């Protein structure tokens, strides 16, 4: 009689355990997010019926758009500028060197001229690129020209050599006439401060090694306003899409400096030059 009681107890325990396991499974299923499905057209190789695609709550196009926006909003030289913000792309820089050709009063033999001959120069500048067409640069230029022998002889004082040094600080706009082209033409010009010194030098003997040394026999200088304007050619370099910022340039400018006229007391004359420069600009 004990055997039927034991079997009945075993059945009851098994029923309770099974019910508990089923209840636990249902509770676990309710705690997981329910998958949702969206319908998309099947590709052309399949049937014309709609396909069910799991939807994890993410819009693929929106996610790509957000990622691109996050990259574009990052800082750095190549980040996309936001309206009204300043970027390193707005900073302009140039450096160049070349030669000077005297013209006008400086080549005339009337009135005591000519006053200078050919020479060299270098120029550096920095400023703002407002857009691809217009920039405004502050430029520093140093010009070194020789003095003609006839003028040195007239100076006396034992002078056998001479030079004219011109230092300038000017504000110069640059207008690109073909900003979307790799090869372009631009106009430029400016106005500012010019310092000119005219130096008559003589050689004396000797330095520590026995070589003649050059000393200044006489010197005159002046500070005045001047202007320049000219035309240039540029060739844009680099850039994945041919839109690099670096440009090679070649330009010629007419430069006029209103120095005092030649007299016996200052040795200066009105200066007219055409500096020709070759360089790089950003």
C-alpha cells in the first residue's frame, strides 16, 4: 500500500516543479525587448512579396547623417566652418623674393640722376582671406639697390661704393580674378610707410686678417609715405579635388616713394621702382 502513496507524491512534486519552470520562463521573456519588424521591398531577384526586416530602433540613414555631422563639426584645419566662426583657412601668408628695376626719375640723367641701379628684394606678409577672391595682407619688404658710380663720385668723401636700402610696411589687398581656376591672374596694390637710406661707403685697411673693410663715409635717410600697385599670375598646388590653398605666384608692381628731392644736404631723390617677385602664398 505504501507504493501507490509514494508514486502519488512523486507526481505532485513533478507537477509543481514544472509549473515553476514555466512561470520563470514567461517572466524572463517579458523582461526582454520585443523585436519589431518593418517591411521593405524584396530585391528584384526575389519574389514580389514584402520582406520582414528586424528593426532595432536605429535609422541607418539618420545614423550616417549624425556621424558625418559629428566629423564635420570637429575642430582643425580641415573642419567645415560654421557660419560666423573663424577658421585657420582665413589666415593668409606669403613669402617671396626677386629683383628691382629702377624707372622714371631714378634712371634720368637730368637733375643729377640716375640715383639707384638694379638690386634685389624679399617680401613677407600675413593677413586675412575673406573669401577665395579677396584677401588683405600686411606686407614687409626690404629692397637693396646699388648706387651708380657717377653719383658716388659726386658725393666725394673718399666714397667708392654705395647702396640704397628701402624698408616698407604696407597694407595690400589682393583680388583674384579667376578664383575657381588652377591658373589665375590677380591685381594687388597698397599704401603705407617707407624708410629709405642712401649710403656712401669707402674701403679702409684693414681688418684682423689684412682685408680691406667697408666703412660709411656719408649717409642720408628719410621716412615718408608711398604706394604700390601691380599685376600677378598664380598657380594653385595640391588639394584632393584641385582646391589646395598653396599657390605659387609671380608678380610685378610699380612702387612710388615720395622722398625729398636731391640736394647737397640730403643726397636723396624721389624713388620709382618695379620690384618683381616670385614666391608662395596661402
